[in-house]
C-alpha cells in the first residue's frame, strides 16, 4: 500500500533558501521581517506593567553571497519569545539581537530590531478636576553591529503653537480699532473700555495657532536600565508649555488660551526650548529633534531641527534620516 502524502512521519523537507544561488550571488545589507504584530510590555510606575500592541521589524544582514536566504522563522520565534515573556528594557533588546545573531552565526554579523507602539498616559486637565488618556507614538530601535550595540528611543508629542508675528499683527488691528472707537482728546471711560474689550468689535483680530508636532530621537547612556518614556515626554512638554489636552471644560479651555498667549512660538523657538531641555538631561548621550508647526495660514509646515552635536552622532537631516 502506497504511503499517504499526509503521513507526518519524519522525512526530509526541501529548504530552498539554503540552496546556493550562484547566478545571483551577492551580500545583502538587511534581510528579515517587517510589520510583525506583537504585544509589548513596559514597566510603569508603582510596579505596574503597561501593555500595548506593537509593530516590529526584525533584520539581520546576509554576508554570504553563496547563500540564497536567511532563516526568517527564527527571527519571528525569537521576537515572540522575547516580547511575550518580559517587559522591554535595554538589556532585553540586547539579548534579542544576540539571539538573532546566534541563530544566524554562519550567515550574519549584524542585527537590528525596531518596535513601534502607542504609549497611553493619563493626563490631568489644566484647571478642572477631570483627566483623560493621551496617546504618544513611541519607537525603540536596537542595532548590534559586529559586537557594537546601539539603542535609540523615539518619541512624539503634540502641542499648540501660536504665531508671534500673527499676534503682533492682531494687536496692531486692535489698537487701530480702539483709536477709531475712542476719539483722541476725549475722556476715556474705564467701564466703556472694559465692555469694549469683551466684544468682537473690540477684539477684531486674533492670532492664528495650530496643532504642532515634536519629534525626538535620543540615545541613552549605556548604564540606563529602563526606558524613561514618560519622563522624557514630561521634559519636552514642560519646555513647550502648551501640550494638547484630553478632557476639556470651559475653564480648561480658558487656561489653555492663557498658556498659548504666554508662550508665543515660532518653530525655531519650540526647537530651542526642547534643545535646552534635552541638553540638561544627564541620561541622554545624544539627541535629534524636530519641531513641525502644521500651519493654519498656509498648506505647508514650518519646521526646525536641532541635534546635540556629538561627534559621530546624529546628523541634522530634516527628513528623519537622523543617524549616521
């Protein structure tokens, strides 16, 4: 009787990827898997563990031109094991990259993994007793290159920016309207002026403001054991002063309007504020940042970029290709 094709007894299965490909030989910088769906956990405050859904990219190089492909399933299984069993830390990223290389010892001497996820933080309202959840895009990228380990933490935070130029132009129009409504040489009644200031006729112009985006990439000092995500976000938002809000009542909206009026910002101002804040953080060995103001005046953004200026570190490319 002929054996069934569904028989699961041990047999040799073809491995096409391991076969030589002489006609198309060549080394490859990176080979792997992109957009792997995985859970990711991070250690939170007060002993809590925070979990999110992540997208993971896992790669190694292929330094042998005579081998057709790598063992992609091994990368997936290593990622699954690492992210399912413990919170993500710099040490766990290093171990994961070593697993990549050990499982491809005959093929690769470089490995890379990147994680992208949304980190939810509960934020208090500015003035009321309310609070709400705010989502921050986070990325973690690790590279092991011939024994050298590099780690990058990327963060994004939205804020409001009110244009200083627009504010000055609006003030000029208000002055002109006051001059027209209150004739020179006549007594000015305080109550009349106070009432006038509360009308649309009095405040005939307002400055334009827009939702803006702070993007930061940092390299932590090697001794750091955890990812200080919330701490770095807090440092950025404290420097900018006008982070977007969650739960908002009228009293919160008024407080937000006051913050915007007290923190008029060009994109250059925002970038310099973040630059100064990050330079004071001893946990950060290098950084790249970009302030993008999504203008309401015109359909293009106003952008400013800054780096720490470390030799051999980040370059100030504005398109996000930040690392040398």
